[in-house]
C-alpha cells in the first residue's frame, strides 16, 4: 500500500503519495468532486488540469472534512496551470507541456543565470516589451491613443509574473512600436509567464504581500478568509444546481403541454428530487453557518485573551 499524506489548500484537498506524485480534489456539484495532478515548481504548487470526476461529499460535508486536514506547507505559493502561458510558444500551458518544461529545466538549471543578475537588456514576450534594468524588470505594452502602458515584473520559481500597470507614457506610432518589438530577442529566462493575479499565497496569515511588487493581501485572518471563500463556493454550486433543476423542469413541462401527458409523472419525480436537493443543500448551508459563527467566536475569544 502506497503511503500518502493529505492536506488542505483553499478549496482543494491535496494528496502527496509516497512515490512523489501529487493529486488535487475539489467539490464541483451536488455530491460530486473533480480531481487531477499537481506539480511543484520550486516554491510554487501548480494545480494541473482536471482528469476525472467521481461521487463525493455534499458541499457542507466536503468543507467540514477539509477543515480537519493539516494546511499545505510544502510551498509558499500556488497557481493554476490554466493561468500560465508557455514562454517559448505563447500557448496555454497544459499538464503535458508543463511536465516537459520542468524536465528540461531540471536538467539545465545549473546553466541558467538569474535574469536580474544579467546586464540590462530588452526582450520580446508576446505583445510585451520586457526590459531588464539591474534588479528591476518592467513590461511595456501598446495601449490606446499612442500610449505605452508600463508595469513591474518579478520572477518567482522560474515563472515570470507581470504586475499591474503602474504608469503610462507617450509613445510613437503603433507600427513603429511593434516593428521594434519584433526585432528583440525572445524571452527565454523562465519556462512560463502569467499576470500577478494568478499567483496566490498558500498561508495568508504568514505572508501579506505578493513577492517583488508590494501589493498588499487582505488583512483578514486565515479563518475569516477561508470561511468567505467556502461560502462563495457554496453559493456558486447552489446556483448551478438550481439552474440545472429549473431547466430540466421547464423542458419536462414543455413536453407535457405538447401532448406527452405521461411525462407528468416524470415532472413530479423531478420536482420531488429538486426539493430534496434544496433541502439537503439548505441543511449543509446551515451547518456551514454555525461552523463559521463558532469559529468566529473562538477566534474573538482567543484574541481577547
């Protein structure tokens, strides 16, 4: 039997197996869950594409079980593979492509030099002009009305992240900008890139800023943050279930009025199933509400001590 250790990370259950493989699972619908592989890139856990669905807990039970698990502490950050773009081709990153890039990176890591330690230079990254100046990295992109949008970048664990726009400057014509951009050397100092919003901190109680940019994270406590996130996930799941159930009832009623009277029994059955699902979901919501309230009071008592 393969040894495994199970952790919680936001809405995910992350399982680390004895052979080194990582797997994530999350709740997606009434009594269903979805899962897939994870990858570690230095200090970032990358949530890979989902590869299968299976029966699981109801949403309230899922998060109740999730809360009992120890927090993920193998990396400081995490992101989704779907938010990453391959630096070489610009295409959306996939599990297979990421695995290939990480394999090459591990073989050549000793040969790579940090871009921030190189001489100043300019690079092309899709529609972006990347400028390296000492320890600082900036992106430039053509905007409206002959303006150039500018923002800061940073590198974390062999991934380049583009920060929010910090300024804009007057520019030359669009054709001239892209003509000069195409003459630049392609960016090859990281395996992938993304916007800063894709990078998330695993433990928000110990890290309040995004690295390199200075953008503040929420000042909420870890418990409050998790509670808000879980309630949001619950609301989204409930909305999907309601829409699906109502759409099914609408179709069935249309068939009844079209002359298929025998479907009235199916309609009644579907209505009963929908009411049962709503009752179960309401029960799960009630449990989550009491759980959140209890955790909030415990946190307040602890702070007062």
